[in-house]
């Protein structure tokens, strides 16, 4: 009798960076990102420099149970260490929105909706119903869509395909997002082609939105120094610190009509 191999359950991985005596910051990375990627390392290094002890969460790339494989372990980690400040990017932003913790959060290009158009809009509901965890669907992510400073080797580190089961669990999580917390700040690129800009705008009050120039990963974009300054302000003092009256200049219109 030949036994079928058991599926290996995806798990999160957390690494710590900086002085443990500094203020704790939970940083939930995006899909396929790793702390040793040059652009991610650049951001973590700056967070350390300004006095954060960074807990970097690397997420599974092919989960099929959103709560048990993504949200629950991240929530448990944060509660065990009494972390009350969270930074997240992309898929990490979807996980972070579901944590249900009394924390302040800064989101970077959160994956709150699928960036589909044309024929993909019609095919996506059919694809995600296929009952398999096999990676069958091209992820559609290009180096250019992430940022000018993204290394080709870092793009290659991520799987080039995703499974229908993964897309299904992500889609369900996007449809069940909890109410927006007005203490939170959301950064987005109006030209993002990896996540839905419209979904970000529909969920976020205009006063809590901060646009930036660059690709999906601001930390891999050429204008990242300017954006970093605003991100650090938002981490320090919340959305009030990056509103127009805080002397940061004019802000772009809400992306609700974009996409």
C-alpha cells in the first residue's frame, strides 16, 4: 500500500533585529519578502537606527487556512511580548488588519483587494474554486511593479506561481476585513499594480491615507528616503503627524476612483 504524503503545514517565521531594550515593533512582511532581502534589510536597518527592536514576521507563501496559519500565530506572538505597535506590508497588511489587537498600526500597500482587470476579473472567481494547494497560477508580479531598486534575485526567491487554495483564503480574508481603526495610517502608491488601490481607498478614510511615489514596495523605490521620513512620523505619532496640516505639503486625492 502506497501512502499519500502529508501536506506540510505552513508556518510563520520571526526574527528579531536591534537592541532588545528598545521599543518593540512588529513588522509583518509581504508575500515572498525576507528580512535578508536588500530592500527589506534597508528598512529594518533604519527602524533599528531610530530606536526600534524589530520583530520581523516572514509569512508562508502557500497557506490555505488564513486564521490558523497566518493570523493566530502572529497574534499569539504579539500578545506574548505585549507589542502595541505594528508595521506591515502587502499580505502582511491583510494579516495585520485581522489581528484584533488594541494596537496602533501603519500599513504599507496592504493587500485588501485583488488587482485584477479585463479577462482576469472573469477568470479569478473560477480559478480560486479549484480544490488544490498545488501552485498552478502565475503570480503576475514583476520586478518593475515592485520598485526600481528591487533585485532580480529577490524576485526569484518568491514562488512564481500560487495555488487556488491560497487565493481562495486570501479572497475570503479580504471580504471579511474588520472595521477600520482611526488610529491607523495607510501608505499607498497610486500606480500600484500588485494590490487593488481601489480597495485601499474604499476602506480607508482620506485623512488616514498617505500616497507615495514608487512601486508596490516603497522601500525598493528610488524615492524611499522621503517616504521613510513619513512612515517614521506615522509610527511615532499616528495619522495626525502626516496630515496636510502637519506641514508635509499637499496630499493626493483618495484612490477610491482609481484602479
